[in-house]
C-alpha cells in the first residue's frame, strides 16, 4: 500500500505543479510570440495551427525537475547513479530539442539543427550514459528474462544504447503531430515503466526511477490540459526528444529494453510507417500511405483528429498493459 501511496503522491504532485506552471508559461509563450511554422504539406486543417506557441515541453520538464529537487532536499528520495543517468539524459535531450526549436522560431522555418549535428550530440549523450553506467557496476548484457537468455554485448552495448536512445527519441518526435497524441501516449508509457521499475527490486535506486516516471505521468497530464485539442501550445522537439530519451533510459537501466517495443508500440509503428513511405517513394516512386507517419494517413482518410488520438491512446494503453504483464508477471 505504501508503494501505491507514493505513486499516487508523485502523480498528483507532478500534475498540480505542471498545471500551475503551464498556466503562466502559456501566457509567456503567447506574449513573446514563440510560435511554430506549420508546413503546407500537412494540409489545410493544420494551417490553423500556424503560430501556436512551441517549446511546451517546459510545462512537464521543469515541474519534474523541481519536484525531484524538493523531494531530494526533504530526504524523500536518494540520488542513485541510475536516477543520475536518467536526469542527465532527460536534461541533455531537452537541451538538444530546445536548440532545435529555438533555431526554428528565430529563423521562422522548419530546418533547425542539421541531422549530422543532432546525431553527434546524441552520440555524446550515449557515450556519457555508457561511461556512467559501466563505472557504477553496470553489465553490458541484453537480458531476455522470459526465456532465460542473456547476451554479453561488451563494448557494442554502447552502440546499442545509442540506437535505443536515437530510435525512441525520434519515434516520439515523429508521433508528435496531432494535439495530445504524443503527450497522452508518453503518459501511458511512463505509467507502465513506473510499475515495471518498482518491481525491479534488484536495481539500485529502483524506487527513485519509478517516482521519476510517476512524476512525469502527472506532469504530462497537466500538460495535456494545454495541449489537448484545440491545443494552446505545442510540445516541440524540446519535449518530444526529452521524453524519448528518458523513456529509452528507463528501459535500459531496468533491463527491460524488449518491453520498450511493446510499451512504445505506437511510436514504433509510426516510425516504421515513415520509413516504409520514404523507401517506397525513393525506390519505387509510389506511396504506400496517403501521408506518413500513420496518423496523417488517417487524417487523409477523413478521420477527425480527436478520433485518431483516442484510437492511438487505446492501442497504446493495451500494449502497455501487455508489457506490464510481460515485464512484471511472466
């Protein structure tokens, strides 16, 4: 029951802090014209979103960090190396996204940082992750606990970390195309990983990692007040990259990397649909989908934006429950 009480407290604390902070940040964003430019290729329905403030990720990033600090100074949580890695990746990916968003707002285009620059920064983050992880007794092993298999990856584990970080952050970023879509799916994903983390009692700082997840769930729920249709603010790369980096980190430190494929199943499908579309156009000069990623395909079929978001949330929730069953029970 204490675990349930702590989880409820963290979610409530994150929600209230995010809701209050968001109220002031949205006003600040409109007053300073931190607006995004919507591409004409997304269709007329998206043109009305032109000028809506971006960098909304601050609404859940700042409250999570603030709540963690307050809990730490009052002795409610302790700073383990796993929590340290998680916070570092969360902040560094947020900073990477901030740079990208800032350039887009400043130059009023959708270019931002170059792909090469993004990749080099993400490589640096992955190397820092690998160094801290290994210095604190981490094992470069991929565990498949359901069938009792462990694969010793050696130094290749560092490349694996990079792959998981880049893949997950880009998956969340690609999915962030409809009001509330990425925010809601991320809240579901972190709820699942919070439960999984709390059941990894062998891991140093497992409670702190779980509390981080639950704080983020609450903060994302607060963010959705301002991001649900019709959105008053957009998450931006600041938010989506931070969420993807944190989600990947939790999966790695809890040794549930394979569960990430289920928990983030919608993110995976969205990424694959974009990849398939690119290959089909470049190699065969044909489109598989009316528009990629997949949520835009449904839009082109005439679906209402809110119906698409609700469908994807339901699918994400069912996949997350399946992942909890695999990660905790089986």
